[in-house]
């Protein structure tokens, strides 16, 4: 039996017209943020969007990998990776 991954992979689209979530054509979770990709602004905005969507404090959302990349792995304190992915996919699917 495979161990459950400890993080969820997402893609961030900085300087987007409106903040929110969607599903990419390949099934990836796409987080759109208004902030530019410089000096950590997009990462902060990404954490805010995710925290609001998941109903957790911003401090609970951690970028585990990809701080300088559009592809990121995130972990959320208090939620398993499968719970996070399910909630994000549900929200992104409703937004479509």
C-alpha cells in the first residue's frame, strides 16, 4: 500500500485579472492571484487565496516546494493532502 503524499501540487498564475481557483486542462489545480511574481508577493497572495478557500488561517498554509516557481507543493496544518485536494478541486470545479 502506497503512503499518502504529504503535500498537494498546484500551479500559480500571477497578475491574473481576478483571484480564485480553477482546474487546468491537465487536471492541475490553478490558483490565480492579482499580485506580481516578485519579492514573494504572489506567494503571499496564493497563501491568502488558499487559506480563504480552505477556511484556515494563512499561517496554516505552507509552501513546501517551489517558492520561486509557478509550480508549487503546499501543505496545510490540520488537513491531510487528500482533504486539501478534494476541497480545492470542489471549489475549482464550482468556479468553472
